[in-house]
């Protein structure tokens, strides 16, 4: 999710107060997540080293040919072959990439292929004001990809027009998941109307996950009437067969403020990332989807090659996925205004590393966590 543009300056003096009020609300909405991260860093970085990236990660999401991802907000694991891991990632700017990672070398090397869209898919995307992709999920059981798109259609004439396009889309592709290079068809899923209750323009399902039986939706944040970020959000669990809403969960008691990525280990174990607190969460449900346990773990978000440079505000994790060995991979959607090391840290970086910050190149992490099945 990107902060919305501020409304234009009013020329009518009678509207000055209205403009100032709106401006304050928008500033709170934009900088609210940043304030949460600053508070979290002050509290937790002094007392915990957090989850450390393993396997010669993190790495810049840029390959030897200069191909890169941009504002990566979702990533899903597709499979492995001869030491190569394949992922499919989506960007806020409306792009999907297939990412092949060679873990036989140190550091792991990426090969990034941008996915093309068929005429049918491109025709649909051309109708969007912005194709704001938020999360992506590969369903190996039916060889389809599921994509969450936020609404970006706000209009004073129809303030809820964004609801006509936000939601989860089912995609088909050519070839197989490890070699495909084109999306062929796209279909918007029909979801229970209750799940759209708290969505807004630029605020929707930033986390999606699937099992054979269930679809899990994670709302980015449960915003109040002033459109400011709050301390909690919502998880929706939908029966994929009946299309009925099985459970609605508020995360306040779990101390989860945002959801920007989800992964379902199985029907009753869910992993996600809370961007604003820089934590990963692990939720275990009973058979009625009551939460019986929640673990929260801080992620140590170092930059590639520098273990001690890990407090850069602009590093925002917005995706999570898992491979067959239980390794957890995350990618970042940099906050461009803050994605820069301070003056002291800059002196320790190479020109190439500094260029990666200037170009807002995302970072990919690999974590290890034992999850009960």
C-alpha cells in the first residue's frame, strides 16, 4: 500500500479549515505506520536480536542482468530443482515476476523474469486506476495462482467505487509453474460481502493464503473513522467449497496491528508478517478456528552483507512464504522516503550498495522456524 496523494489546495477561503483538517488526517494516515515502527525499534532492538536471516541471506532482489523487482508486496514459493528455488512475486506497480534463486552459490544469485499478460488480462488491468497488487499465492493442488489487488478508484462522486475491483483474483498461466512466462486468464473470486466491511481505497487484503479447504484473508489494518492506522486488524476464513465465511477474527488480543503477508502451513496453522511492528506471527487454531496459541517473533532486518546495519526505517516486510523444508522467505516493499542508511552507515557501504538504496531495490530474507504440524 502506498500513501495517497494529498488533496489539492483549495482556492475558496471558506474551505481552508476543511482542507487543514483533511491534511492533518492524511498526514496521520501516512506517517502512522512509521511512528509505530520507530516506537517498536526503540523498545525491541535494545533487548532482542530477533529472528536472524540464514543461508547466506538476505540478498538484493536484483539479478546479474540488472533485472529487479519494484515495491515487492507479495511472494509465493513455487518449487525447487537442483538447488534452485523458484518464487513468484507481485509488485505494487502491477507487475508479476518469476524469481529463480541459485542457493548453490554464496550469496545466492537471482534470475528474474517479468511475466507477460495476455490480451484478456491486460484489457482488464487497463480499466484500473492503479493495479495495486498486494499478495500472491500459488495453489499447487489446482495449478493456479491467486492474487490480491487493492482498490485505487476513490471518487467524490462514488466514494466506494474501489470496491468494484478490489479482492482476490484467480490466474492461469502457460507452461508449468517453474518455467511459465505468461498469465493467460484472470477471474475475480466472489467473496462474502462481510469481508469488504472494513476495506477502503488503498486498504484491503494485503495477506492471502489457501489450503485445500480454506481461503484466509488478512486485512492490512482496521482503520478508524479518521482513516488512521490502529492497533489491530482482521482475519477472515472462508470455506472454499461453500464460499461461506467461517470465522472473523480481530487481532487486538494477539497484538497484531497489521497483516501484509500470509502463509497457511495447514488448515489450523497460519504464518504472517506484521509490517508495522516488524514481527512475524504464528497462529494455531482449534477445529472451530478459535485461536489457541499465538507466537510473535521480531525479525532482524539487516541489509545484505552487513549484519549490524538493521535499523533502517524504510525496510518494510510485506510478504511471507515457505518451502518444503520449512524455510520461510520474506521480501520487502521499501518505503522510498525512508529507504536510506544514515551518514555513518553510508561510509561502510560500497557504491553498488548505495545505488541499491537509491534505486529502492527490495531485499529478500530467509528465516528458519520450527512450526508444529
